[in-house]
C-alpha cells in the first residue's frame, strides 16, 4: 500500500505555479483604492473644519467628528433651491426621454417599415454627437425665444439627448419579446397601444429600471448645460451650486464635501429602488439558449 502511494506521488506531476491570479488581485485592489480615494477624501473633508483642512490634515483620521458642515448645508436656503431645481429638471427629462424611447423602440422592433433601419441608425448616432458642437446654435435658439436662465432648455436638451440611448435599449429589449405574444393579443382584439402597455411594458421592467437609473444619474450630475443656459443663482442646479458654494474669504472645503455627499443621496436612492431590476437589466442577453 505504501509502495503504491509512493508510486502515485512520483507519477503525478505537480502543477506549475501560476502567479497571474495573485497579480490580477493586487492590480484590482490598487485600482479599487485609486477609485475610492476621491470619495474617501470628500468624506474626510465633510467631517473636518476648514482650519484642519488648511493645515494639511485632510487625510488624517479625525479624533472628533465635526458635523457643522452638514448643518450649514442643510440650513442653507440656496442649497434647497439647487436641489429643487435639479429635481425639476431630472424628473421630467428622465420620464420624457424614456417614454419617447419606449415608443420609438417598440415601433422599430415590432412595426418596421421601409427605411426604418436607416432611421434607427440616424437616431442612435446621436449618442456619438459631441454636445460642444451645438452649444452656440442652441444658446442662440433659446435666447431668441426667451428661455435663457430658465429650466426649460435643460429639460428639452436632456430629453432629446436621452432619446438615442433609450431607443437603442428599448428596441433591443422589445426585439426579444416573442411575436407570438403580440399576435395573440391582436387576435383577442387588442390594438397596438394595448399590446404595448399591457403586454410589452410589463415585461420591460428591467430595461426601464436601467434607463431610469442611468438617465436620472446623468441628468442629476450634469454640469455643462446648466452652466451655459442658467445665469442667476435662483436657476442653478446642484452641481453649479456645489462649485459656487464658497466661504467668506476662501473655498469652504468642508461645506463642499458635505454638500457633495448630500447631492449623491437622490441618485443612490434611485439605484437602491431599482436595484433588483437594474442588475437583471444589465445582464439581460448575456446568456443565450
């Protein structure tokens, strides 16, 4: 018995040592630390005084939490106005772009017509259109109709720029819905609107969750368009308000850090609300068969 075990040990070759899993693990840990470093810096600055930060103690662990920055932010009427303005832009623009994307996506997936593929490519190509190219024409257009320094240009632009990605995702999702369901509903007397609202939409919750999360986050964090089309402090969004939130003599780093954390809460809430459908929608189509 012992001889057989020795023989097996001699005949069984050892697997060569593979260092790549360890190397990949170390690289991923380093990337995670680099990715989290700004967030950690913002978190530390939000619980420290401006004096501590000015003395170079940003990255040190505070012995005592200073919550005055959060109190100053929450009691600032301008911050309340920034949050309301951003919500007034993000909510309708998200809803409108998704609604239009659902309609166009359903038509391209289930009701194709001559030239529909070319039109679909034209709409989707808007995803690759640099927004800086249309800054001046849009500014002149909205200035001519008297909409500068209002929230309407932001709603219109974010709705229009959201249509390509919404159309692409909804068209691809509706294409996976079996045509037999649509045909059965039509045989039962349903029209196309009823097929869309009562058959296709209930099945598209994962795709809608992905779009709602991404669109709301993109619009909420936008800085370029509010900078161009708003001028007064009453119409600023949260990202512009964050940049312009300063102390009396210097930049209020602690207050800006606290406002940054508060500004991320709405997008975090949206993600947590759609988390189950969001994960399902992101992995949709990853496995075939």
